[in-house]
């Protein structure tokens, strides 16, 4: 049985975000990286989440914190609201520890290093 990709594309995980989890250079756009990061929350791929931070903000991250945020919630659905070349606005729908429905709404900023996209953080307007 193939698993549908958690990012919401009508494709199997194997032929969608898992390809990017195996090779970050396969995310040709910021949105593809964003989708793969959401899928990484859903499947608990903490190394991928850590490694796809841009080096300027990666040094502020802790794998343990990423892991507890990923694992204490149940990731239900990703909704892309808008994306530009270097930003993605999305809503991540999840259930918290008490199984209450929550929405994380974020506009994310991405930057390339040698043609590879990295997640910088939230855009502050
Ligand atoms: Zn996907």
C-alpha cells in the first residue's frame, strides 16, 4: 500500500515529498521545499527539518524542540494560500495534544544557496 503524500498533492509520498527528503536539491521551488517540510512534520523526519533551515537561522534551532513540536501534534492538512518565488503563505491544520483542532498560519521566507532552497523563517510584515 502506498501512502498518499501528507503535503496534499495527489501523489504517493514516495514520488512526491520523499524524493525531496532524500535529496534537498530536488526542491526546485520554495513551495516544493515548504510542502516537503510540512510532510517532514507529518512523518517525523526531524533531520530534514533541521537541515533545511538556512544556516543563518539553523544555529538557533534545537532538534529536540523540533521533534516535540512535530510529534506532539497530529498533522492533518496543508493549505497553501499564496506563494511567490521566495515566500509561501500557508495554513497547517493539526490536532494538538488534547486533540483540539488548531491552525498554524504563517508566511515563510526562503533563500537559495547554490541553487538549493532553504527555509529562513517567518516573514515579519
Ligand atoms: Zn508531497
